[in-house]
């Protein structure tokens, strides 16, 4: 069993009061809180070795470069990639997906080619492909949902010799479903398509593993701020053979070998995709966040999160004025999306905030899915390794207050 009290003590923000109540933070699918070790890492950089990287021979630059590249190695080991140069640093998951869309998609899609997405995608895995499709004449195909679950049969029916790219979220930020990529990747490769996994919601739950969960996937994207690291940092993993053929999306310093007045040549991987001074401090601190995750027993964390998910569904199901939108099956994320019948989600979120309870309200950057669900907006409670059953109990108490306020 996880020592939850010890874990909570690692996160200083969890000690704060909000509107006179102890903070109950249930918005982890949007961003996770940061352990003290990550905060210390940021302070250490700015107080001990603040410097630009790769270009300096002085001590501070050498120290910063070493720690920066050490973070890349930590990511490589964490997701079990084959080569460290397959790890590209970006500013977030969204930029990583845009990089693939523009650097790979624009160069490899032609009129009539097909890109398969799903109805449950985050906007960051829809909008870039819409732009690329307009420029190339490619066609977007969307896998339907069966209830709140990914319809694998519909996916198989969409695959054809025209399929060139399959880009899917490994975990839905609305329904909580975890897609089984063992059912996705091989059949896509048989059609000659590349497979992209948006792992923004799954990385903190130890589900991004190139030797297991995402075996043989071609590209993976995720953000630091959802794995207990700082904001402003993203990761793109790509197979070396694909990255070497791709043109960079951005131009400038550090991504070039030589520049002449009429042309330039690109740097080696991974640097040809990392133009300009990067977010050095936060990338190093992301490495510290990975150290923190690795220090925990991942099976204990997953079991704890599953227990919280099941408990939350059970308690919410007992409220006849609450409607739940959650994928079926045991293999789901600790994300519960719901609505209080007849009450706008923003009103629910505002009342809960008065009790110190932080949830997410709105369309969750998944408007196509909201439309299919017949909802304008929903509430979302998302748990992390530091949450407890007591947090769920306080959520239930808060929802009972909502019922009283609106006389439901």
C-alpha cells in the first residue's frame, strides 16, 4: 500500500486553504501538482548554474548542458525508447502533435490519403490535422464510439490502403478510456500507415512503454505538467528512421550545422527540431519529476488510482441527480466526467470551489465529443497519486450542497 500521507507531504500546495477550506484538488487531468523536489530543482538551476546550453565552454554552461541532456536520458529510459536522440523537447503535447502534423504530415500526405482520428480526441489532435488536410487534400476519418468506448470494429472498417496516418489519444480526457494500442498498431502498419499516440493523459499513470503498452508505435507525445513536472515542456518521441527524414518545423539557432546566405543544413537528431534557447530549467525539473515517479511502486500507484476511480463511480452513482459519462471496463483512467441534472457545470464548479474543491468544468477541449454526447459542458473530477477516498467524500458533500442550492 502507498503511504499516502508521506506522498501528500511531498506536495506543498496541498497544505493550502481555499475559501476557508483545505484544498481538495481534483483537476489533475488538466495539470498535476508539483513535489517539493521539482520546485527545488527549479530553484537550484536559477541560483547555482543558470546558463545557456550547448554553446558555452565555461563551467555553468557545461553543468546546465549536462543536466539538460540527463533529462533527455531520463525520458528515454522512462518510456523505454531505443535511442536518446529519439526524444525531442517541445513546449507541450500540443506543439509535439503540431510538429508531427507539419513536419511529417505535410511531406507525406497527398490528395485522397486518409488520416484516422477518433470522436474522442482532444482539439490538439484534431485541429493540426484539419490544417494539414486542407493543404494536402487528405481526408480525415473519425472512429465512432460505442457508448463511451472506442469502437474497434469501426476502426478496422475505416482502415484501407489509403490510410497513411492513425493518430489517437491513448487515454480520453473525458471518458477515461485507455485505448489498447496492441489492437491499433499492427493492423495500421499492415496498411503502411504510421501510428501516433497522444499520451498526454496516460504518462503519469505508467502507461507509456514502448516495450509493452505502446509497442512499435511510431510517434508519442506528452506534456511535463501532467507528470508532476513544470509547465511549458513537452516531449515528442519518434522512431529514429522517421525523424531523420523529417524537415524541422522551426528554424533558428542550435538546429543548424551551417548557414549560408542562400541555404542551411540541419543539425543531427534530436537538435534539428529544437530551435533556439529551450526551456532549460523546466526540462531539467521534468527530469526530477520522472525521478519522483520512478521512485514509487507503479503497481501500488495504479492500484490506488483504480480504487479511487471505482470508489468515486460508486459514490456518484448513489446520487440520483448526477449523470455520469464514463467508459465501461476496468482499464480506465482516474477521470470521472459527470453533470448535475439541470445545473450548468460552471455553477457546479463555482459552488464546489467555495468548499475548496477544485474540479474542471467546460468542454475539456473535446467539443466534437461533447456534441455527440448532447452536452454543452460537463464537470470532471480527475485523481492523482496523492488523492484519497476522503477527497471523494468531500466532493460528494459538495454535490449535496449543489442539490440544496438549486433545490433539486
